């Protein structure tokens, strides 16, 4: 039985500040072959890595990313909220992040949160090509079908992943021919995996932080496990 790929959700985010270069480097250091991250576009159409649409929760600033320039965003500290030892971490751009692939060959799962601008989508696709992993490719995921279709319109070869609970997205994935579905682990069972595989699709689960359940998902045939606890999950393989 094939082992699922372990994907570090927002980097090694259980121990390091989520969606920072620090968390990504630590995920690579513990051997994660794949890293999930979230992106937004700034007011000046730079693609930056952060989960929320505002900087309020994970930085020392306030405001919506879409209304701030990259220069303004770069002044913020996104490490100190997690612990004083992480003070000084800055919001990474997608370019800075994907550049980590050049030396490590790690694959990224780039989750588009909100950006509708065609320019941002074109930039994102160009970056995927500039820093592609050898012998593979990065994946683009989103809860937003339109965002995925925008990526496909720029480059039909980018592997796409629809996010949502399994009962809702399996049909959508078939209709739109998305190669990956990514669902909350509690919504994925053997029937879901069998149905997806019968359609030739692959199944990811988020955010599964219980190493003791890893073998259960191996038996179900899940293809990728997205987790905040990358090192612990790799040890459970
Ligand atoms: O990629 C899976 C997961 O990241 C989706 O939810 O809110 O953590 O981005 P969220
Ligand atoms: Mg995400």
C-alpha cells in the first residue's frame, strides 16, 4: 500500500509561526516533501503568504492585506505572536517562498484565498514555473472554483485541487476535472477515497494532527495528509 505524502500545513506550524520562511525551512529540515501555504494579493498586486485576509491575528499590525502595499506589509512582525524567539519574521512573498524549492526540491500547495485580479493569477503561474520542483510540480488549491479556473485559463497544465467537504466537492471535481480533492479529514472515508480514485482523482485530508491516526488513513488509501505536525506525522509513517 502506498504511503500518503505528508504535507506541512502552513509550514511546520505546530511549533513555528505559520506561513513564514522559518516555518517552511523547519518543515524542509524535518523532511516534509510538500508544504501548504495561503496567498493573498497586496494593494500593489504582490502575492504574499498569509492565511487571514487581515494582518490582525498573526502580526503586530492591523488592516486588510488587499489595502496595504508590500512595503507596508514588510514592516510587520509575524513571528512574535508565536513566541519572542520568533520576533523579526516578516511576511514572505510567494516568490521568496517558492525559491526554497530551488535548493530543497520541496513541492508547495499554494492555496489561493482571495484574489480575483488576472494580473495576480498570471504572476502566480509564472512563479510556479520559475521555481518548479525537479520531476514534479507545485499544486494550486482553493475553496473558490473560479480562482482555480482562472489559473487553468493561464496554464491548463497546473495541477489543481478543490477544497471543501468531500460530499460537496467530489461531484464538482468530476464536473471540472480537478485532479485533486482536499477535504477535512472527518469528511473522508473509504467510500469517498474509492469514488475519487475510480474517477482518477487523488485525495488529500486537512488538518490531521493525530499521528496515531496516520495508519488508518493509509488503509483508506488517502494520497496526502496535510498536518500542522509535520515531524510527528513523518515519524508515524
Ligand atoms: O489546505 C487545507 C487548509 O489549509 C484549508 O483550510 O483555513 O487552513 O486554509 P485553511
Ligand atoms: Mg490553507
